C-alpha cells in the first residue's frame, strides 16, 4: 500500500490524533473520585523532574526526596482518609515494593560484577554490543541488562564517549530490546501475570522488534560516523579483544533475581501471599530479593565494587522518585479506568488508536500500569474481564489480537521517550552522570533525541503494522 506524503499528516495527526484526544480526556473528566485537582501533584512532580534539574539543580538535588515523598504521601492520605479508598494506595505501595525490590537486587548484583570489554571503540564494535545487549534483555530483563552492561559500554567508549552513546543504549537496551519475552520488560510481565502465554510475544512480535531495532541502529551509525573527536589521551595501546570479568559470583544473584520474579501468588497457589480487597500481594518474593541484595553486596568482590565506583545514589534516586510517581499517578490511572468503563460503548478501539494512546501515556507514566489499564479497556470492550485468566485466554482465541500487539509494542517502545517512561531509563542516566558524562536534561532528552530520532522510528512501526 502506497502512502502519499501529502496524506500522511492527515492520516496520522488528524484522524488518529482525534481518537487519541478521546483517551486524553479521560485524564480531564470529572469522576466521582478522584477530583480534577488531585492529578495536580502528579503533573507537578513530572514538571519538577523535567524542569528543576535545569533551572535549580542545587535546590532539586537537595529537596527532590522531600518533594517526591511529600507529594506521594499527600495523595495517599487523601485517598485513604478523605475519599475512603484505602485499598488503592495499599495496592500502589505493594506494586512499588515489588518494583523497587527487584531493581535494588539487580542494581546491587550487577554492581559487584566488573566487566571490561577490551576492544577498540569503533562503530561496528558498538553496533555488535548494542545488538547482543538488546537480545540479552529478553533473558534478564531491561533492568538487569541495563545495570549490568551500561558500565562496560561506557568503558569501551572511554576515549570518545558522548551523551548520544548512553541515549541509544537507553533506546535499545533499556526499552526496545525487551519486546520478545515477558521477562524482557515490566509491561509484558504484567500481561503474563494476567494470563498471556509466555511465548506469545516471541511468536507474534519479532517483525516489530527487528524493524525498530534495525532502524535505531542505522541512525546510531550516522551519529557514530560524525563522532570523530577523541579526548587528549594516548589511544595507541594494543587491544586484546578480550572480555575481562571480575566478581563472577554475583551472576548467581542475578539468577536469583530472575527466578524470584515468578514467586507470585497470582501464578502459583502454593506461594504465600497476602489477600487484601481482591488483591493478592507477594511478600516472600520481596523478602528474597532484598535479602539477596544485602548478601550480594556483603559478599561482593571489593575489587569489582571499587572498579565500578559503586555507590547507592542511582538506586536511591530511583527509589525516591518512583515512590512519588507510583502514588501520585493513582488519580490519573483511576480516571482513565473509570472513564473507559463508562464510555466503552462510544469508544471505538483500533490498533492505531491503541498503539498511539498507549504510547502517549507510557511516555509520561510508568509503562507497566499504562499497559494494564489499556489492556483492561481492550478486554472490557470485548466483554471480558482482566481479573479472569479464562477471559484472557478466550480473548486470545476469539478477539482482535492485533490490539494486544498494539498495546504491547506501544508500552515497550514508547517507554524510551522520556527518562520516566521505564524504570531503567533514570537509573542508566544516573550511572552515566556518576561516571562523569553530562547527560541531557529531561526536556533536552526529548527535544534532541526522542522527537527527532525515536518518534520517526515509532511512526514507521505504526505505518507498517498498525495503520
């Protein structure tokens, strides 16, 4: 099918834009609970993350913990004692606990593994590295691959490292690469917990994975070709072309991290959990992860930790910011769900609409809850419930599975549009900055890379698969 250049803006930005506005109104429609203004703390927190590090860096570094925790607790308290909705903040805190305990274990375990890739920093070396890392994400997750490989990637490019190196790492390793398995990215794992077969993404989404990562690699090569500057150092030393690893015992803890993910009472009835207002919260998994994080640090190779310049600041920053994000985004997500439930008769779902709307909100919300809410909308519009695994299987057998492809690709790919779209993004940024790389601010990341580099790739994905 040929698409004329004259008709493309109309198709993409008018037709689909009109549909996306329908979903955007879900954030602005007054529901019995919560009120309009309760979304304001979430908006303020997002603006704070975007603006304060640029306009008031010292103020932000000193007070971001107080701001994030304060806003989060304000929303949680309002829900619990004014709206009388205690279960929702409890559920959000439980999800946050699962989120941060896994990230903590992955961060600490990988911090005790020192990897030195002793090869010359050339375009082809970086391409091979990024492709292999993108594949690895499907086995140890975007978080695991990001925290394990960002340091050796920076070292490999130590004579010519630029911010774009880290940005493309975030694009491919922290996001796009993890599309093929539920382990790969948190949204897909949420779908797995709800009943989507483990192999579904691998069987159905390989073309999208290949095209997106291939296009990003081509653009990366253009950046590499134009990066001819070297620091004033002697780069004539001999390269062994070997990979040196210290702290191999910490790979055991990475294995524990991946295995522990499946210790969920929603998957296995024999796993102990806490039942609360229709939710089944895991507690054994989080205890295992946090205990393993302590042991991974306690018995890690001190040489590996020192070589990695390991400290807890990156994971501390993620922990505080996402505490506020998880609690402050409750009103936005609840408004989305309530509006969808009351307007499902008038809301026509197409793959294009699902792809762009999921992507829009995954860019500014954490992509895992966005995925769940849009998937809920997809199921309810077909007469199924996300609370029933049997209903999910029935939808896969009888429903429009192209909608599931659209929500999966939209959540995973658009998570790379901002630093807060996916958990590993902010962590990689923090590690890079601790390594002395001057990373673009929240707004500069979007203006310099997301919009001119990533958005055209995501538009091509739309044209090929979801138009």
